[in-house]
C-alpha cells in the first residue's frame, strides 16, 4: 500500500460549537475506519489543524470532501507526502480541543512548534505542523 500523510490548516466558521465538533468526530470515525484512514484533528482559537493518513486515493477523496465542508474556510495543505509508518494508527480520528482546557503542556507545545503564544496553524510550516501533531499525539497517549 502507498501510504501518505496529508496535513492541512483551515479557519473554523464563526459560531462553530461543541455539538458540531462531536458530529464531525462521529462521522469521521465511522467513515475513516471503513476506508483505512487514521488521523488527528486539533481545533483551537478558531482554527483547525488535521493530519490524515492512509492510501493515497482514499486520503485525496476525503480531503476533496473536507474542503467543500461549510464549517470551515481557507483550507491550506501544509504537508503532503509518502510515509513508511502511520503516526496515528490507533485513531481513525482523534479530536483534541485546545480551547477547552489549555494546559501548560499544550501551551508549551504551541509555543515550541510555532513560536506563537496562541494556536495559529495557518502560520506554521509543514515541518512545524507535523512535529506539533506528533508531540501532541504523544501527550494524548500518555494522558490516556
């Protein structure tokens, strides 16, 4: 299988609420599991940062569906490329909200990987976004 990872940032629609985020998670979990896609979705400060992993055709189809979703705008691919192993293989989709409980560890991750005090993934490079998501996933695994 030709595995790829796609990382993108986008801007959440004004007024997006928790119930819509949980609906995204439910739909993504079911769909992604059936398509062999894994990933992580981070939301905070009115922005999304998401990594999708899987077969190239499946990830491309999903991303084309995602960019048409009216719950966000300004989708920008930060990194796209072949991977040897999955980084988020235990999650068909993991949702991490940065606004609900912004712990010191999470704030430190944002600062370390972006140089900013607030989460603004559209200002991250692809390498910064990938490292941030990898470190965030490690934190989530330890907390579980």
